[in-house]
C-alpha cells in the first residue's frame, strides 16, 4: 500500500522513509485517524462543517515485531524524533516492524511496519463517515449499504 510512500512524518517514519501503521481495533484506528487528519484540516483552515468517508482495512502481521510497548520515550504526544531514529536503526538491522502502545487510545496496541512483507494482504473491512464540526472530528457512523443509482 502507499503508506510506505507518504511524504509526511509520523511516530516512526520520516518524509524520506515511510511505514505502514495499523492498530488492534476500529476504535483505535478512528482515534488515530481523526487526530492526525484533524491536524491537517486545521492547518488548511477547514472551519466549516464537513464529513469524510474513510475505509477500514484488516489484516495480520506476518513477521515478528520489536516490542516497544513499555518504553515511554516513544509515547510522547508530538515528539517523534526518538521513534524515527529507532525505526531507522531497526530497519538497518533487518527488523520488520514495531509493536507499541497507542497514544490516542490508551491501553490499545499499534504497529508500525517497516517492510511490506511484515503484513498479510489486507482486505477492505468497511466504510465510515466521520463528521468535522469546523474544529475537530466529533462522531462517526458505519456505512452499511450502497445502492445502485
């Protein structure tokens, strides 16, 4: 998937080196997505009410991951420098990815995969509408049925 190519920085990726992020539940996925997308929408000055449709994919890790869940230096809300350096070192050491604790949903788990082969093929699992109130995302709904026009 293109997630290895997006030119933005994250907890374990840089603009020059991507990662594939996944989490343990729909709730965690939505919390992570609305946080990061909300920052972008705020930067672009989106102040009107809007909605967006997002897709959920499901799959499984296919390779062993380095467990960083109990290391607080990777849990900072916005300082990604320690994680970016660690991910670069792990990639150079031929590791497949990282298991860590979700910052946006405490108690949940997340992964940052450093190589495409670290995941099984993913399948589409559902569509969700998320509502933006001009400042933040406030609610979501599962889109269940599509009908022909």
